[in-house]
């Protein structure tokens, strides 16, 4: 009987998921696997929304944002009977292994599934939050940063024309990676992220000093995890005395055609995932660290917290004080 695996995307969509699906299906097929596609993430695994891969399904998807396999967040997967249902769907189809493209919540769910039923999986990190421990990069981050950069550059046009302050809130859940990188790349004056202490008194004194020396507008980038967007906007109005507006970029950051970087990273992660399964790995996550691709056991990913690059934190430190 031919070897068989299925591919799914799970959790928040991110650019790069489609090239990863395409490459994983093609490369696995070259390695002798029958491949299947699971639609709707974990929910599709439960509902048996699983089909054999056809050329048509994986053609013309490379340049598209989001995930053509669709995705879901599925708390019902925590229920054993629901997982049993998913297992029976796979067993009936002779599917022995899974490739899951998503975030660490999805990897945890698949690890529970592995403990229950012994279905090995390989995880490909994909989330714009870039918050998965053990890997320097998650699919979708470069595309999201470019969307954000374009938005912030546009907002700067109005900020400078109107002599206003703009507070721009970016996604990232509890992680400040997007905010920190954006603040540096876009030349913001203020940056607040959960991982870095900030001091509004010293920020205020610095900005007032700059205004006295000719500064006419201010850009502030805040991570959603700080929950400081509203407050900071009012504070700039009231304490600095500069008219301020808040822009919450929201889901625009998750979409868009994957950048070249995300496409190539997707291919490399996909090949690594198939190779890891082929080599007998049962529950690992693909990682990219210090310029090298590899994989880590799931525990070392889920038991630790992603740490922001200290060099980035040092660079951005002055924006929080
Ligand atoms: O994890 C990706 C992400 O976009 C986070 O940055 C954000 O906090 C969250 O998902 C939003 O979730 P939802 O799309 O379910 O509102």
C-alpha cells in the first residue's frame, strides 16, 4: 500500500500558506506519498472534509494570500470523542501522517491527537505574530510587515501634511515583533510592545523637546498586546498638546499576495516537513534558526516562550523612553 499523508492549514491564516501547501503536496508525491488535502482546518478533519489532491487544486494558488484550504479555530478538538471522529476519518482513508501549517495552538492540538492515536505530524510555523519559540521566522511575517510598512508610510503623508500625531496599532497578539520591526523600519518616534518597559514621562519630555526644536508630527507604533492604543492617543492629545489620531490596522495585515521571501520560506519549510516525516519524526515543528533549517520536538516549542531578538530590543529601546 502506498504511503499516505494529508495537509491542513489551521488557526489564523497567513501569506505563505498556499505555497507551503502546494510544495508539500508536490514534494510528498515525489517521495511516493498519496497526498490528501483537508479543508477548513481541524474542523474539516472532524467533518471529514478531506479529498485526494488533484493537480487542479494546487495550481494557480502560489501567489494568493490566505489559505485556499481555508482555516478555523476549533476548540471542540479538545474533546476526545471529537478527536476520535477525526481519527476514524483518517483511518478510513488510509492516511497515516499529517502536515499542519499554522501556529503553536494548532501544533498542541495535533500533539494531543498524536498521543491519542499515534498519527505523526510535522508542523510548519505560519503566523504573522512571529511568536513561535525555537524559530526565528514564521510564514506570513514578511508579507505582513510589507503591508504594514506601506500603510505607515501612507499615514506619514497625512501626519506630516497636517502636523498631527498618529498612533498605529498593529497585530501580534501578545508578541511585539511586528510593532518593534515596523517602528524601526518606518522611523517611528514612539514604540510600545509588551516585552519592553516604557516610560510616558520620559517619552513626553523627549517629544516636547523635539517639538521645541522643530518636530511637526509624531508617529507611534503600538502592539495590540499592550492595549495602549486608545490611551496613548488621548495622552498625546492632552499631555503633548498635539492633535492625535488612532489607526488600528486590523486584518488588512493578514492578507495579501505572499512576498518572495514568504514563498521561498514556504518551500523550504514544506520540504523539511516531508523529510522529517520520512525520517520517522513523529511530532516535530520545522524551525529556521541562525540561517539553518531543521526541526525541534514539539515539547521544546510549546514549553518555551518566544524571545524577541535582544539586538532589536536594544535598537528600539530609545523609542520607549
Ligand atoms: O494570530 C494571528 C492574529 O491575527 C493575531 O495577530 C490577532 O490577535 C488574532 O489573530 C486575531 O484573531 P481573529 O482573526 O480570530 O480575530
